[in-house]
C-alpha cells in the first residue's frame, strides 16, 4: 500500500489539564498483517473522559499509554485487509485501535458493525461503549424502579444523555446536571428530562436541585463527582442507589481534592454505592445492543453526535470534551 | 409501690464531646401500667455510640431525645408487673426503656430473655443488638467469602470484636484497627485476629495496615470512618465490599470534616459500599440469635463485658465509651 499511517502519540504527560503539547501527530508505515489480524481504515474515532486517566503514568484499571505510543481509544472504520476468517474487505468494524488513520486489530478484539442499525458512528456512541455504559450502569447498578427520581450528572454528555432517557423509558423521572444553559435546554426540551440545572451558573447546587426533585432522589448516576455529588447526596432518599460511572471533575486535579465526609448518610439512609466498568458486562453486550437499537428505532432514544473533523484536531476535541464543550457524543471524523 | 424511679435525662445538648453537664439524674414516680404494658426494673443498661446522634436536635434515622426527657437506650431487667399476656412477674425482659431504674414498655416492643442462653447482660451484647449488628452487617452487607481478608475498625468494641470472630468462623482472615496496645493484644491474642494495629500510636495508617494485609482487603466493616477509612480504601481489592455500620470518629465533630475524595476508587476497583441499621434485619433476629448463641456455646465466639456500676455513672460510662475507654461491650449495672 502506498498510503501512510497518520497517528497521534502521547508526547508528554499532562500536569493537570492536558494541552496540545502533550500530543504529537506523526506518520508511520502501515504495518503488515499477521495471521488473525485485520487492518481498519478509521472513519471515526472516539474521544472519551477515561482517556485522561490513560495519559498518566502507572496503571489504574488499565495500563497508561507509554510516551511516544499511539493514544488509546475506540474507532470505527472500513476493513481494508483481513487475515481473519470473520472479516472481509469492505466490512465495517469497531475496535480499540487508537488515534490513527489505520489500525491493526486482532479479529477477536474487533466487532463487526451492522450498518442497518444506524450510521456507523453510532458504534462509538449510542450503540457502542457509551450506550452500554448507560444501559448497564443505570439498569444493573442503579436498579431504578418506575416512579423513582433519577439524577444524572454530566447529563448532556454521551453517557448522561442516554441515562436520563433510559430512566424515562423505565418509568422514572429524570433530572440532569449539565454545564450550560443550552445543554439544560437540550436535555429538558429535546430529551424530555423532567428538569435540569446549569452547575456553572447555579449559586447553590442544593438549592438548584431541591425544587427539581420534590420527592427526593432515588438513583444517582454519577459521571462527575466532586461538589455536585456532595449536593446530590444530601437529597438522596432512604434506600437510594449511587452508580459511579465517572468522576470527570477530578481527572485534571494536580492533587487529590478534599471534600465533605458524607459516609454517615450511608447509615441513616441505607445508601448503597457501586462503581463499575462497562467491561464488567461484556457478556451481555448483545442484550444491550438489542435494547438500545430497538429504542432508537422506536424513537424513544435519541442521541446527538458532536463531530470534529480531522485526525489532527483530535487533541483539541478531547481537551474541549474534558471541559464540557460537547453536547452528546464527541467524535473525530478521520476519513 | 414505694420505690421511686431514678432516671437520667438530657439536660442540655452537647457541642462536640458530651460532658457530664449534658445529663441530669432525677427521681420520678413509677408510672402506672396501661393495658398491654410491662414494668421492668433495670438490671443492666446499654451505652452505645448511636446515642450520641440522639443527643442532637432534629432527627437522623430516628428522632432526637427532647431536653428533660430520659436518655434512650436498651436495657435488660426483671419484669415486676405485667399487663401483657406474654409477660409475667419474674420474667427477664429486654426493651428500649432508656437510662432509668424502672421503665415501662409495651409488650410487643419487649423481648423475653432466655437466661439459659447466657448471662442476661448478653441480651445487650453478643446476643443482643451488637451481636445482630455484627452478624447482619458482616454476613449480609459485607458478603465475606472464605479465604478473604476482612478489616474491621473499632475492632475491640462491642460490635467490632464480634465481626472479626464471625469473619474467622466463616474462614476469613480478620484484621482489626483499635485504639490501644491492650486492645490490639486482646483481639490478636484472645480473639484470634490475624493482626491489628493501634491507630493512636501508628505514624501512618497505610503503612501499619499493609504488612497485616499482604493480599489486600476484601471486606471493610467500618465502625469509625474518617482517616482510618481513607487508609483502608487505598488497600481494597477489586470487588471489595464496604459495610458501613458506624462513624464514631465523626460524631463529636463541631463541624463536618473534609477528607480525601476517593470515589474514583469505586470505579477502578468496582467497590460497593452499603450502610445499614440493624433494624433493617428485624425479621431475621431469631436466625442471628440461634447462630450467635450456638457459636458462644461451641466456644467459637467469645465476648467481653466492660461493666460500670451505678445508674449515676451512666453518663461517664457513655462519654468514656465514645472516646474508646472500653474493651468489649460497655454496660451499666443498675441493680
């Protein structure tokens, strides 16, 4: 092949908020395939909050990216060569090949994307990892029951916007916390949330939340953490469940934040809190995909994609997403 | 009856650590019984950490004690009069009659104590509320599996000392955090804990804990909260469970403490944390009593009672217990 691979590598580790200098665009030859591998030409790549953790040295639940290595992440694109029996040239595949124009994946680690289910970009959004995260994190971890109030932070993001809608599909009242008036407008007027507030302009989170949750809060789906969670906790009902999906307010801190100790509430309110990774539910992805695709087709679940053009703009797209400049799923269109 | 009732009432609300001035000993006539009630002459009364919360105004999970009202709490004593068909004069009963020499309880709210199971004082300890708390809080909330490491804070107290032993009965390794070298000696050398440390002299809780938990921590039974919990959390294994029973380090604070935000760990380690009240398990008390009494009789579960004589000394016994001057169950012998 005469094409070259363009890729973005981790040039240096961020101190606090990442900057463009932490990334470097470079070219490299397209690798030859080994038996069992496929070559994907990227059409969309995903930028997600968890990637901030991978930029640090050392492992959290997964190893960090090494310096000068390609940034990690999911992508969807065309299979341009295959040495795996399940994939043929012309297939569309989703795999964790990172921020590059061409990536090699082992066939077992790639998923064939069915273009009939929706635009292929949805394999990185509503029908992909964010969709699975919302589905299992709300339904399995949060255990919502019809009539309950579900509060979600990061409510206009890729996961949060789905959580609120799935809550409503299950008969719950959804309330969202988001970072702009436009996002609050989006979740309330386009997605049907019962209410929401803009935490960037609210003087007091508790006072903003209370009138939106007159019957208290039964499920808190937490993407954000920090002082938004402090306020939500104080309004949790007896027996409430907290599903911990992300803590984006903490990812760019240079040193760990201190906050209110609220463990006493766990006793008085019999709270339960559980953290999860979507991979914990890998055996049930087919179930989630069926449900999510069905709801999309029935018009019950809508999604928005926030697409940035050009691999070279992936760092800025990622940095902006960490600061909340996206509504819905932030994607980078590569080809 | 010519006897008078001696009782201790809440004279004022504490600011921070309670003092003797917050209590007042007074006498009052012994009330007449209504139909369905029994009169108990107290032999032992219980002082427990939860009572600190009841001294505040306003309700937490239960209403606070009103000023000039009798301090709440469980007691065991002789039934000296009965207008309830299930109780006769001469029975021994346990009921929440508070800090007084004579108390009236409705029969349905009292439990007959079987003296063949052990000294009647155990109805306030290993065979009473602390025993039930340890049993359900460890086994149902903590879900320990054989071979796992269970860490308990407040390990030499009424509940903690039982938690570690029940963990061992279930094939776990018990490690305790306690507040004196004598307590650490007690849990390790008399109760068989695999290890323990004195948090009052340890320079670094994490460094004290690590060699005691070489395989990490699978269950944390938390009676204490605060910075002991901070250290334990950092050594929890993937899938660990936190059973929140008490937060005694926080009860006397004049303003809420701030601490490390560790919610991120819930995601990376898939932690789950649940708070409970023993009353949540009221329907299964008989099961717990059978198990606990059986283990005591088989010599698998030992307990220590730390008895202070005289109703007038109940305030000092309580205040001292909050500061950890007891080993095992702190009781007040009234008659």
